[in-house]
C-alpha cells in the first residue's frame, strides 16, 4: 500500500482530496494541517518524513490572500516558497514524489492568447512572486515532481469567489463585479480528482502541468453563471465594475491551456 502525505489538508483543495480519497483503495493517506506539521520548520519536516515512509507528498498548503501579501509579503514567501523548499529537500532525501500546486498568477497577463507550460513566468504581484519562487525551489531540488498550475479555484469549502457570490446574493440587491480580468474558474473537486488520478498511473511524466476546467470567462461572467445555476439571478442585479481597484496588480489575462 502506497503512503500519501497531504499537507494543508484543511484548505479547500485539501478537503476535496479528503472527500475523494474515501472512494479509492490501495493508498494510506495522511492528512496534516499546520498543527500536525509545520512545513515552515525544516527540522519538523525532515523528522516527519523520516518517520512516515511516504511515496507521495501532495502539497496543498498555500498563502492565498493576494491583497495582504502585497502589503505584508513575508508570510506569503514563508509558506509559498520557503516551506516548499523544506518539502522539496525532504522529498529528495527520502525519495518521495512531490505534487505541488501553483497558480496562474505566476504570469503577468499581457499575453493575448492563453498561457502554456512553456511560457516564461513574470509575476506582477508579491503573491505571484512567492508562488514562482516555490516553483523554482521544486525544480532546483527535485527531478521527480509534478507541478500543477491552476486558476480561480472554488468549491463548497472555505473562502472563495463562488461562496462569496452566493452569500452576498442573499443580503444585497446589487453586486459590483469587475470584467477587466479573464481566466478559467476551476472546481477544486475536479482538480482533486486529477491529482488522485496521477497516483494510479504506472509511470509519471514529471514536470509542469496546467489544469483548469477549461472555460474562460471574466469575474462578471462567472458571477452571472453562479447566480443562474443557483436560481438566484432574478434576486440580485449584477453591475459591471470597470473602476475595480485593488492594492495588488492582477493579470488581466490568466487563461491557462491545459497540459495533461
């Protein structure tokens, strides 16, 4: 039986992996939060790997608050980069395959067509820079890795755009949503399914993958789709907010071409 360590298991992707893991056999999953395993502590990571005898490590841990990262980047770099370095070093030492999750925000959004795995990253905010440094650590220390970039992740768990729109539609008559950014919303349960599917492959093609649900749209379009699917469209008015401003710069185009 293969052993699989899942870090950041209390986030939306980690919870989706927990949900789907109940439907497959032949694997011993160990789900950890920062309480069970502090991945920012190199010694703790080494000790945990030494005792665990893992075949795979799926790193779902991430700092995802883009706005806070821009003002206070240190926590983002600690979790998205230095902690990934710790995992990479231990994965190399104990011969563990690392499956690490990255983001569309490693790109600057100036490309007129979707981004491929061969495009050169150029992040424009601190969150994106922290995730790119994490990618660099994985590539520096490991040959056996799967690095998955995804975008606009949502689910029934945690804080995400999908849940925010549903909740706000219950109390507000108007929702102001930007249409200045375009990307591919991705259901975390589908990403979880893709990740777990990798575990059963007889041979793995290591390297960088892009995974999204494939349908490109603006945040405004996504909000409209959510409300329609939930039967809430007639209860709230969507307003295109072309004056949408954030502290952190965000890529206007972050469409990823799937490479599976």
